[in-house]
């Protein structure tokens, strides 16, 4: 059975960094150093604890957030290994929601990369204290001083400072100097760590780094600042206390060095997590509401608040069923307890509670506030759900999900039902992977964060179902509108023995401002059209709005005024006026200078400064309008633009190529605007050909 820990003895840490920086290898090395595993696995062999799914093993990369726990010096450390690829960036928000701190892994050879910048900014958004771990410090051509200068230049909020110094560069790497305890640590021929005095040739660098660290940490206390300025000496205890405060108050980020592949520096990382990273009890109360009364409420880690937990990840296994990963924010949960799901309003009994180390699950009788656990086979529990005590229902604030930036249309040629079941499973596991049926274009559309994410998902579908799937660029949902007033009238008359059909409608159409929608005005006086037939007229107009005169796209931003008409005492009915209203509207639309509307996206691009010129040229070439540019960080620029959706459907792939994978972007719908000229003619021609082919 798993051990129950108090909140003060728990650390929840997300491992962030660019793909390939060594996050999974670090996770493996920390588990091995803490003797949680007997042998280290390798990413290339698909044997690591955290990359255990078939897709991760096949592609040698992290695809989903993986949970592992370590027991180290009477503490429990929950590690969340986060994918480094931008295609799986939707994993970051849920992880940072439940982790109080993080480790940002930087590859010593490649330095700060675009995902490093993004992860750093997201950690800033969540105000998470963190450690920088510079990995692979013993590789050839590494100069740690130059690397530190770049990191200090790029990451100024919060400021960074090493608490270790590497002795030697690249293959000359000998060991580490601990700035806090002013000792040097070497590894002997047997692989054992040996403590020695600081070599004389490194003493000047050690003193300069220690003085810089002192200056930064003294800012947390005016008394310490005065002592520092007056040249007073600090005891190690005072130093550690000031450093801890600085880190927790978001004023300093410590830098560590090592090589996870060779287990260099792993003990220091674990000790730094325990000494300096916050426990769950450090986090203030979490706000939310009572889902039944909608009254504001909050939960705290410490105290006697009832049980409440946030589900941050869901997996659906064909054998184990639905598996829910959750963080307890208040109270405790025991086997046999009943829980309440605020989304479904249903109660459910908990049979078993687990802690996770990769795919291995260790059962526990109880899990307390601040800890992370796993529940299996809950009937209807999804990512971002709140589960709480039925006697005190609670709901946390909604989880922010990134907007998709990659779109593809699919056609399932074989095993359609089974394939759609797997696609639905994937969309439940990954909230950034959405499968929609577009009623306008009659396509099945996948909306996601990138082409790699979609590629791996479809590989999974095909492997499990033997389905055959074709991909194509999705069709754009255009609209039509009018640019001037126009009038039309239509008489519907039909006689075939007995009661016939008769209805005549006179109407006027005029354009509304963009996003004005549709407005219907009944200006009939004197009973030209009886009141009981007016609903039929409006239904007919709405029918006409579904297919415009240019490409049979829906029509928007139109005001329709019905001002006259005629009826017959015997032959008139609602159907007659519906037909007359529809035909009159269609005729008026033709005469009102119809025009095509295309969707425009609000786009925000993040790129290193050296790519800003080429990216702005790219966006302009896509008929985009540049709205401005500002610094997102010291090295990354943020470009804001408005670009037609039709030009952005494959842009995620294009940007990877043009920026060597260092650029990223986000987008959301902004508005519709007129499309005229040859481009509009081409859209209309292609639309007519499509409709003829499907007729």
C-alpha cells in the first residue's frame, strides 16, 4: 500500500522544456537516483517509465503528460513529465494547474529554444517557482559561461542565477561546485561522489557568483540588504532561508547543472526540490463555486475543508477502462468514499485509489490534500472535471484550453463506426483534439494544435481499427451578404382542382452592419397579408437565407422588410406565403449587389527576432494585415495580424519549415470581410463544381 503524506511533505513538479532537451531522461534518472527503479530505461529503446504508450515508444517522444512519484528523504515528489513538442502544448495548462513548481530543462548544446521560451512564459502566467536544469553539460563544445550569459539575458523575469558552477567544459567536465555550501563535488573512478575543497582556479568565479546570488536574495528583506551593503557575513542557515524566500516569492530562479544520461547532479536536483520548491500548503485558497447554488466558494489545502479535487488528465484503455488523474485541493479521499461530479451532477462510489509511476499503479487506502492520485473506471469523468464531497459540492474555475491552429478534413473509407469510436476516445483524452461534422461543408473536420498531433492520432485509429482514411485541406465556410437596398415581389399561384395555393409578397432587403445577423420587419398595414400568414412569410425568407445567389453559402447581415402583398380567401395558406416569401427574397438578394464574405482570423505569432521580417512578409503575402509587433520576451517577438482563414489552414506546417521549428502561433475567429475579384470568382466556381458533383 502507498504511504499517506501530509501536504508539507509533498512537492508537485512539472518538467518543462523543448523537445529533445532530456526531460524524460531526467525523470528516469531522478527515479533511479531515489531507488524507485532498479534499472534506468532509455528513450531510444522505449523502456522509460514515463513514455510507455505504444505511440510514445514507436516515435521515441513524449505525447501525453506522465505522472511518476519519488520518495526522497521523508518527502513525496510527484513529477509530471510534459511533452516538449508544440503540437502537444495543450498538456501544459492542466499540468501547471496542479503543479506548484517546475523544472525547466535546457539542452547545454542548443541552449534556449522556442518551446523553452513558451514554457517559461506559461510558468510566468501561472506564477510558478522553478528550477533551471542545464542538461548534457559534459557534451563537446559546451561553454557554460557563454550559455549562462544567454540565459540571464533572455530570462529576466524572474531573474536567474546559478547555485552551482561546473568545473570544466565539455569533455573536460570534472564536477560541480555548490555555491550555497561552498564545496566541490567530484566523481571518482568507481562512480562515487567525493566532496573536496573548491579548487583555487575556480575560486574567483565561485566568489563572484556567490556575491551575485547574495545580492539577489537579500532583496526579500531590508535588514539583509543593509547587512549585505555593509559587508556582513551570512551563515549558511541565513543564506538558505533568504534563498528559499526569494524563490517562493518569485524573485529568483536557481540554476543547476548536470547530465541526466550519466546521473550527474541528480541528488542535487532532488535536494533542491525539497529545500526550495513550495509544498501544496504554500498555495493560497483556490476559488470556485457551489455548482448547485452557484454561490462563490473556496477550498484550502490546510484546515478542515471537505474533499475537492481537480481532474487534470484522462486516459481510456481498452482493458483498464477510463483512468482519471486528479489533484486533491482540500480534504482527503478514502477507498469506499462517495464522490460528486459537478459537471454531471452524479454521485459515484470510489472502489480503489492509486498512485502512479508511469503505467505502474500502486494502491493506497487514502490520499490527502496536496497529493496527486489516480481513479479507475469512473463511469463518466473527464479532464477538467471537479469531483468533491456529495455533502459539500464544489466546482473549480474552468480550465483554459488553447485554440486549435491546424485543420484537416478526413474521409473514412473503411470501418467508419469503429474509427469514429477511437477518434472520440482520443478527443476525450486530449481536449485540444476536436472532431466535428461540418453541416455546411458536409465534411468531418479535425481541429488540433499541429500536423504531428493529427498524424499520430490517425496512426492510432488505423492500428486499432484497420480503417482507411483520406485527408484533405478543409473547405472554408464562406458567407454571402448584400451591399445595397433592393425590392422584389413574387406571386405564388397554383390551381389543381379544389382548394388551390395563392400568396403574394412584396419585400425590401437592405444590408446590416457586419455581424448584424438577420432582422425581420413586418410593415404590413390594412391586412394585405393576414397576420396568421406572416410566420409563413418569415420562414420562407429564412429558407432563402440558407443559400445565397453566388455560391449557395448562407447569407448574413441582412434586414428584410415585408411591406405589401395579396391573399385569397379560399386558396391562401401558410405554405403558399412561405413559398412566396422565399422566392421574393431570393429575387431581391440577386438585385442587391450580393458579395462573398470570408472568415478572418486574429493571429498572434511568436518568433525569435531574426525571423520577424520574413514572417511579416509571409503574412502579408497571405493577404494578411499586420496590426503591430511587440516583445514577448528578450528574444521573442509577438506579431499581431488579421489573416483570412483560407490562408491559414496549412500555416502551422509552413511556419515550422520557415523558422526551423522555432516559431509558433495562435489564432481565433475575428470577423467576416468582403471577398471580391478573381479570388471570389474562383471560390464560387469551385463551389458550383462541388455542388454539381454531389448532386
